[in-house]
C-alpha cells in the first residue's frame, strides 16, 4: 500500500457506533479482541478493510492472508471465518443490503464480487489499489472528524461498490441463487441452535432432527456447504467462547472448559493447541496466539 498510509493515527473506534442509512448500508470502525470467529455469513455484502494487526480470512473453506491496509469482499451468504492473531484488532466494516441498492439496477441482482487479496490479477491490481486508497481516505475523514462525515462516507461507499461491480463482478444463475438461499436458510437454523446450546451436549442427530433429515444426509449437506464436518463446527464455536473467557475473565481454566460444553479435557487441549498454537494459560498470559 502507499507510503503515506496513516499508520500512526489513533482511531477511537469504541466511541463511534455503527452508522446506518436508508440507502441499505451501515459502516463501522471497530476495535475488538483478536482470536477466532467461527464460520458464519451475512445477508448483506461485507467489505472488510484491516487497519492494523495480522489476520486470516477463511472463505468457502480456503484460507487467505489479509495484510494491513488491504480489503476483502465477502458476498451475501458466503461462508467465512476470521482469525486475528493480535490481542486487539481494528477494522473498517461496511455492510451493503443489496436488495435495497440493486432495485435501482436489477441487472446486477445476482452478481458476485470476486475481490480477495492473493487472487487479484495483475490486470485488476490498479483497480484494487484504488479501492484500498478510497477506504484509506474514508478512514482519514473519520479520524479527522470532518463536517458531514456520514453524508460523504455514504457517497464514497456507493462509489466503491460501483467500481467493484465494474472490475470484480461475475454473473450467477438465478436458479442456483434460489437453491443456495433455501439451503443456507436451513443451515442457518442449525447454526443458531449451536450458538444457543453450545454449552450443552450437541449430537449430529440433534441437528438432523431439527431439520427433519437423516443423519447421513444432514452430515453431507452441512459439510458440503460449510466446508467442515458438523461436530468440528461445534468444537470451533466452543473454542472461540473459551478464548473469550480466557482473555476477559479470571475464571479457572477447568471451569471455563466445563462451561463451554467440552466433556473430554484431553480432547479439548489437543483441539486448543491445534487452533491457537499454545496452551490456555499461555494465551491468557500473552494475550495472543502463536
């Protein structure tokens, strides 16, 4: 990225709530704890611009590095996860409700945006660099607290989306879109169940029964669409909750493990080291993963 990036600017993100508008968008400068955010998706298109720290983004089962001062676009209902390796991470999040925006341009109703660091072609790179500069400028305007910031920011975001459509869009099938939507609605129901009941025993049969499917069919459906087996997803959800508790409470490790739904400590410690590269007390002491 360009040399005059505002590396030393302090972003008081915690004092800035998300900004919403009737144009079908919200944006937020967010500071939060690092760590692993389990697989999930949004109904809206997400533009993520990393302000500091080291992060990896998992999209449709593939891992991508997200360097500082670069952006990634995640399409509506696209399965993704994030792993921030620093204790504190700072991002600019932009969410666009395409149903609200695309009523003005219905020909783009089912276009996906393919804009991921590492996959940008040489031909696309100038356009990608321009988009990163625009997001950097949006960050500057926020940091300087310019008059009418929200109005100017909304205009810039719409320009960014228009350029994404021009340089990074690919058309999809309406039939495929509707089939994917129905499938993800069903999987979303299961994910909400796991988020609510992760502290309790959760079996594959429980999730299959929730959707009225056989265990075998549900297992294939979940793995095909989420990229990992169902029980692995449950474990990753629990591990994320354990990390939050380690960093934000002084509770004993054994209590945190028990209250996060793990019943086998040996299995927990193996998964924790596999995910975070250290033991729980090391993470609590250092505040970051290896």
